[in-house]
C-alpha cells in the first residue's frame, strides 16, 4: 500500500508530518496549521495515525505534508 501526502510524497511508518490547514476537532480545540506530528503510523491508504498534543488521532493525508 502506497500512502502519499498532499504534495505526492510517499509516507512510511515513523515519518514526521506537518498539518497544512487548521482542522476542527469535536470536543477539543482545533489543530492549528504548522503543527508537527512525529512517528506516524499508516492507518489506511488515505489516513495516518499519530499523536497531536498528547492525543492519538487519525488524520486524512490530504491535510498533511512530509516534514
């Protein structure tokens, strides 16, 4: 399975990514643009999983770029 970020770069497990757009989160404050997420895991071909401010989240790859 090949997972690509918003720029077309291939993402692999344990990469670091950066959020490219402010993302709303239910029951919490939004994730701001420029937030860095380290040590991601591949969740599906369009989603990655990682810790954002201490909370485990699944993020769509269309909103991230490789750091």
